[in-house]
C-alpha cells in the first residue's frame, strides 16, 4: 500500500457525535409571532360590537379617523363607509369599544358634531382642528340594537337632565324652531324640543322641556307666550315699550310666568295641553277670565272701546275689556238690536271678590249701576269705561249667562268743547283787565281749534296751549273780588274748563301739570289695586 494514502478508519475507531443545537436567531421571529398572536387575541377580546349607522351624507366622515364619543369619552371608531344598496344614503360601520353594549339601546341617538351656525349661536368650533365626530345620547329602551339612523341635526336636549316635557298649542303666525330657548324672567330654563303643523286644527303643536329644578316655578297660574324680545303697544294708558335682554331680542323663544295669583297654590297639570299665546298681553287677558266677568251693552257703536281698554271706578282702575265686541255669532250684529256687547273682567283678589260681586248685584237690581264711555287717550283715540253708581235703566239683565251692565250716553268730547266755548262767549268782558282778556281769548281760541282738529299730534300741541292759557286765566281771576257777579261768572267758566280738561285726560286732576301729563300720565299716578290676576 502506498505510504501517501490515508489509513482507512476501522469500525472500532468510529465515534458518535451529538447533533448541533437550534440557532438562537430563530427565537426572534418566534417571539414576534407569539406577541402578535397575543395582541390580536387581546384586541379581539377588548373590542365591542360592530354597528351600522345610516347617514344622509357621509360628508366629514373618514374611516379610522372619525370617532364616536359619549360625554367627550371615545367609545368607538368608524372603520368603513360605503353607499347603501339603493344609493340613497351612506352606511358607516363603527367598531365600538369593549363594555359599550349598554349604550346601544334601541332609542339611542347619533349625530355628527361639526361647525354649525344656528339661530341660537355657533357650535362645534372645536372640530375645526380635531375633525368631526359622532356624539351619542343614550336612550331608555331596555332592548339593544346594532343598526341606527343618524340625526341630521343635534337634538335640542343633548344630555339626560331630568325635567318636564310640556305640550303647547299655538295659533300664532310666527313659528318657533327646535332648540329655541324657554325663559323665565330672562333666565333660560329649557328648550323647544319639537314642533309640527297640526293640519286638522290649523295650529302648531310644540313640545318644550323645562329642566329641574325650574319645574318648581310651574303651577296652575302659569301661562306661556311667544317672546319676541321687544313688545311695543299703544294703549289707552299711552305708549308701552318692554324690552328683554339682547339674547331674547335676537333669538326669541317661549316665556312663561305665573299670572293669576289666586291659583298659584294649585299644582301644574303636566298632562294637559296648554295654550301658547302670541304675546304677554294675550296671556294676561286670558288669565282675567277667571275673575269677575260682566257684559257692558254699548248703544249704537263701540265708542272706541277695544280689547285692553281700561275699566275705572272713581278714577281707580279696577278692570279691563277682554273682548269687544262679544257676540255669540256675527249674525247677532244684524238682529235689529243696536246694543253691542262688550266683555269686561274686574281685577279683584279672591278675598274681595265676593263682596264686590254682592255689591254690584245689588246695584244692578236697583238699576243704579252704569258704564259710561269716556276719553282715554288722545293719541290712540281709544276710550275707557267708567263705572258709576247712578240711575241707569236696564231692560236686558243677562247675556250669554253673564250679568249685563247698561251703558249711559254721554255727549261727545267735541260737543262738550263747543258748549264750554258758547259759555265763554257769553261772558261780559267789559271791565276786566287786558291780561284776563288775553288769557280768556287764548284759551277759547285753543279750545275752538282743538274741537275742529282731527290730527292727533296737532291736538297734543293745542292741549299744551290750552293748559298754559288756562293757568294764566285762573291766576288773573284771583284779582277780582270774591262774591262779585264777574268773579262768580269767571269761577263758573274755570269750573267748566277744568271739567273738560279732566275728561280729556281723566287721570289728570291737577291742571298745573306739564302738558305731556295730559297724554302719558304724571309721576303721581292714581292708586291702583293689586292687579288680578
């Protein structure tokens, strides 16, 4: 055997070697696989249910970006958006978080929060940076659901605040919007939550929500009306302007208050449908219907008596006209009777009502109660009714179940002015001073012009002139000896003029007041009883 050949190992010389161990490098992908599997398993366990949300438009909704929140806490995320099978809407698939099943009640509401400009302000500005998101309002239905339809606008009540839902019916031409405020003396206490047109009754049905604890303000005396922010009216008492806060002027809404003080101790009926009045005056006049009601029969025409005209007794306001005329139906206008019924309400507290009713009943039985139309306001031309315990025949005792107060004819204001002028012209002016002649002439000229004028503003200026001339006339009269014939004639003229001016503005008893007081009243108003209601 050649020496350079290696020796062939023998069987005895063979050794058994152990296989090499697994390389550690394989542990890295194995660990990654285990961690991934664990995370997937853990994530699957922590996921809540998937739901589908139907949208009219998917504007602002992006998969994996648009969140679902409840009270600013993220409870889900949009994972897919697609068109519906009929292409009329969009469907967003939402992956809810774990333990959110109880949020998904059948009446739970979803809406998209985004920047909005509404009549109540601007909302959703925070989404300009963070992006739009879905907000949810958890419902009360015990059953759960996985399919929902998103609201086009946020609901008026976005919280679960406790309170009271009240139904209102309105005949007003102005429509309120969902979300408009409900106020009490300028404080926001609720919202309008629904409005719909009632075709059967030609009205608008509203639902308003008043939150706790403001529900304690409600009682049987509560009346609701539409608040426009500014209320202007020209009545027999003059020009009235009532303005609320700037917010109320801009947004309007519903306002309420307890008007009828006699029933404030009785509970509010939440089940009943209540009237939503056009304004505060309408609500107030309606509340008067629970007081003392009488019918005044005016002869010939309404004599400028209108709804809201005042009723006085001895220069003290005791009531108002709440309907003029008050026919059962308009056919009664043509029945040949020249009496026109007017419904009045007397404002007396419940404690005094029995006494007043008994007194008036006795006076009516004796034919000793009359209603006399008198001048109320020069600017509006409206009159007022003066109740007087004087002889007055009454052939019609009741009308539509109410006691009738007859009216008494009274000479027109122009007739009275002309009568006073006639008496002034009969005065013997010989022997009186130039100053007195000038004052007398000026007063007579102003009265004559007033009687012939139909212009309200011109009459106001003439009243000013008449009042100043009368003051000069009264002062000049004092220079003449008491008891003389001339002094007596001058005093009679003064009394006639004084009575005339007092009737032009019944609330004016001191004729030395500024002329504007003849139109709008003075600082020293006549006493007025606490209004009922």
